[in-house]
C-alpha cells in the first residue's frame, strides 16, 4: 500500500511540477526585458498570473514529493520525479 502511494504521489508531483515550471517560464517570457539583477523584474513576475500560478503549482508539487518520499523508498520515487522534465517540455 505504501509503495502504491509513493508511486502515485511521485507521478502526481512530477506532473504538477512540470506544469508549474512551464507556467513560470511562460510568465517570465511575458515580463519586460530587464537585467536579471534588476529589482523591478521580481515585481513584474509577481504581477503575472501565469507566473504566480506556476509558482503555486510548483510548491504543491514539492509537497507531493514530500509525501512520496515519506511513503516510499528513494530508489523508487526519484526516477519517477524525472517525468517532470518531460511534462515541462511538452
């Protein structure tokens, strides 16, 4: 039972983190072009609904990762989290 929970939480985390990263990237692409150290860049990102939604989804995904690691073994959970990259690229 714990193994099934770990696999489900890991795949859920990968999906949520992947979508969150894609939304953050989209929101960052819509920000005004500035230097990466410009203080206004963070303000622009915080005004972007896509970036904020991506940030919240990424945090939720990290919570699911914590559930997966608590329920399962590292050797099972960690490879499944790599699916996030596939989701983000899609």
